[in-house]
C-alpha cells in the first residue's frame, strides 16, 4: 500500500526543510507539495520575509510543486484560516490527506494546527516533535544543512545576528536564553542547502530593515559559481 500523500508546511526555513528530509527518509507519508503562506502585499513568505523568487527556487530544488496561500497585510486569524482551509479543500480533492510540520515543542501551536486540520479532514505529521533542539541543530549542520537568519526578534536576539549563517559560531554565540532552533520566535531562517535539495541555492545579502518590531535581512538570489 502506498503511503498517504502529504503537503509540507513550508516556511522556507531550516525546520520545515529538515522535516521534509525526515519524512522522506521514514517513508511513512509521500510529500507531494510545499504549502506556504505568502503576504500578497509584499510578495514575501509570511513572518520570514523571504522573497517569492527564492521560495520558488526552493520548490524547484526540492522537486516539489509549490502551493501558496495568499493573505493580506494586516491579516486576521479568521481570514488566514479561511484561506488555508480553502487550499486544503482543493488538496483533499487531489487525494492529499496529511500536512507535515517542523514544530518542535510548543504544545499550543501543535494543538491549534491539529484542530484546524481536523476541520479540513486532514491529519498532522510532526517528525521533529520532542527532539532536543540543541542536538537537532547540530544534527542539521552535520547533515549538510545551510541556512541564513532572515528574521530576528531584537527583544530576544541582537539585531546584528540578522543575515548571519546558522552555524556552529551562531550556536556558540547566541544568548543562553535563545533556543538553538529559535522555536519561540527568537529568529527565523532561510534554508539554502541540504539533503532535501538537489542543488544549493546561492544567495547574497541585501538590506537589513526593521519592520513591525522585527529585524529582517533581505536575501537576493545570486548566480552560482558555474553559471
């Protein structure tokens, strides 16, 4: 029997990328697409602020089609849920029954997701759930994942970290109260390389801007060395 067909809730960051890697290895569900919320006002991944061009490049390199849920800015929870449920309804018509998440330990977030999925007749898959985040961060790095910090909450992490690589130096220098994977929203990343991609995604840093109490490092796609 074939495994259930699943979408990957894709933030463009390291946790969703590693969740994709894990479900492919386990083969308990078949990932058939990436599901991403995009703020239509800016043409960027919601919360992370990553440009749609880079999101599409990730889709190409994972060899999975991209399904975007467009939301306005600002966006109420009711509008978000309506847009997401409409996309899940379309996916259910294609025989898709599961959504994969990269959540780690926030019980309230998981419970919210599961309640919302149940309204659409879907089940959630949480391959990273309960992992020690320090160990998981190093497993990601040892496994070849490369990512850049694209969003920082300056109330919890100095804004100078925006645009830095997610690497051993970052893990060593981050404040002790900052989770190694940023699970409480201390930072968000853009995954640019790893075993979930066919090829690395070359990027270069753009402007660093403050918006809505957060600091964003704008990333631009750059030509690969052999292009």
